[in-house]
C-alpha cells in the first residue's frame, strides 16, 4: 500500500507529468547541440582551408580594385587629353592668317606734320590722316608728335572711309635744334566694325554754315587776334552728351591755325553757334575746316 501511494504521488506530481511539448523542446535542444557540434567539428577540420580562401578572396578583391583604378585612371587620362585637344582645336582661329590679313583693316595713312610756333615755347601741331577702310571705325587712335622732343600722347577717333586731322594745341616744348622737322606717330589703333553703318553714311551729320573770320578789335596796342564763328547743326535723331569739333584754318592752301571746341548736350536737329579765337592776325579770307571728333559706337556718347 505504501508503494502504491508513492507511485501514485509521483505520477500525479506536476514535474513528472508527461507532456508532448516538453518532449519536443528536449528534442530541439538536442538537435541544436548536434548542429553546433557538427559546425564546430567542420570548422576545426577546414580552418586552414578557410584561411587560404580568405587570403585568396582578399587578393582577388585587391586585384579587382587595382584593375578598376587602372581603368578609371586610363579613361580619365585619355578623356582629359581629348578635352584638352578639343579646347586647343576650338582655340585655333577659324579664319586662316592669310584670309585674316586680307579682311583686316588697312593701316591709317598720315600726311606731312605741320608745326605752328605760338611763341614763348608753345607750339601747335597738325597732320592730316585718312581711314581708308569703308567698314572699320578707328574708335581709338593714340598718337603723338615729335619736334626735337616727343609730345604727350593724345587720342582721337576716325569714322570709316574718312579724312580728318591729328592735332595738338598749345604744347610746351624746348626750342628744337636748327633744322628739326615735326613728325607724327600713331602708337595704337583700336578697330571696330560698327553694327549700324547708317550712322556713318548720313544718319548722323554735323553740317556747318555761316562761317565768319574777323579780327578782334579793341585790344591793347600791338596785340592782334582773330575770331571764328560758325553755326553747326546736329542733323540726326540722337542727343549727344558732348561733341568735340576740330578747327583747322588754311590760307592759300597752308595751315595757319588749329584749335578745337566742345558742344555740350547737343540735341536732335538743334543748331549751335561755336566760337574760336587766336592771338594772331589771320587773313579774313582764311578757309575753315570744321570736323566732328565723336565715337558713334560708344553708348556713353549719347544722352
């Protein structure tokens, strides 16, 4: 009876009660342990071989990276060479030097320079100049005169296919040696092909009328002077900030005086009177040449 009760107690105790889930858990643990043992055994057996494969894999990856670097570097090098070559090709002039020489503007032609002695070491210089290019404006002409010594540089502008003068007035110089002759030198020219040629072919003009050359009276004894007056018109639809006019006086074909005058805020179709005077007696029959000095390609020339 005691034995039966003990067996019954054991059979009814929770710990010894049979359960299918408990059996599966024990089996799963045993299977997990078996896999771990097998993997450990396999790793121990193949450890050296795995090290060899790992080293081979690293070498292969290094080789692949090195090959990739070589390919990228070669592609970049050849690509850069092609780009540089393309840029160099683009930098080459599209117009051949021979053709460029043909279509380039011809040089300005200057005539004989003339010097006028004002006295007291003061001189006036003038030289005729021609722009033979029908399609090129010499928008900036830098020049100077030489008469014993070199004068300062001055700047003017020449319209296409035009004749004008290079001038410098009231220049202080040392008295040159006997036999010295004046000369003019053009040091630099900035050329430009105007977009609107009509401005140079009649759209802009400055006609001159009512030119009068008269002696100035009422001066001190022994002092002579001459005054020139004229009327100039802005024959255009443009308003100009300022227009400089050069004045050349000739008597019997020889240049006897030179000067200039500036007209400010010259409006369209407006007429202005200009006046120039010299402290010298000029023949009343002297002929005046009045010419504009104006860069029509410069937007700052307009109001």
